[in-house]
């Protein structure tokens, strides 16, 4: 295998599984306990879990893996801030949701750009 070839990432598959499980659990919590922020966090987790599974299972070039890590960091900050608002009554920290949202956007743009990067043969 050439070092420039895409390789599977068990770490991203693991992250996808955890993010999906958290999304389901938080969806149930939102349904039973209420909390608009919890429902939004659950939706974000559930919509992003397949990305980590796909990238982790299909294998990815380095650029796509980096974009996925940015996406994961943004997701944790964004959803974490929303959950802190519902469960702790305060923000995670100042600007955590906007920073998380910016990382989410950057991660998605990185995924798009990774499609334009040629793989070396």
C-alpha cells in the first residue's frame, strides 16, 4: 500500500458510533424531559454521525481526515454548548457555539475540497 492511498480510520468509525448513540439518547431526553436546545443538539449529532462512519469505513485521504476532525471538534463545541444551556443553565464558555459552528462549516468545506484533490497513483 502506498502511503498516499486512503486508509480506513477506526477512530472515525468509533466517533461516528458514539455521536450516533448520543444523538439517539438525547432525542429521547428531549422528548421526555423537554429542552429545545437538547433537541437541536440531538439533531446535529444524528445528522453528522453517518459522515464519520462513511469516512472511517471507506478510507480517506489525509485532507478528508483532517476535515472530519474539524467537523467533530465543531460538533462537540456546538452541541456541548447547547446541552450546557439546557442542563447547566449556562453556556459551555463564551463563544463556544459560534466557534463550533464555524468549525462545522470549515469541516464541511474541507470535505467538499477534498473531492477536488487528486490522489497520487
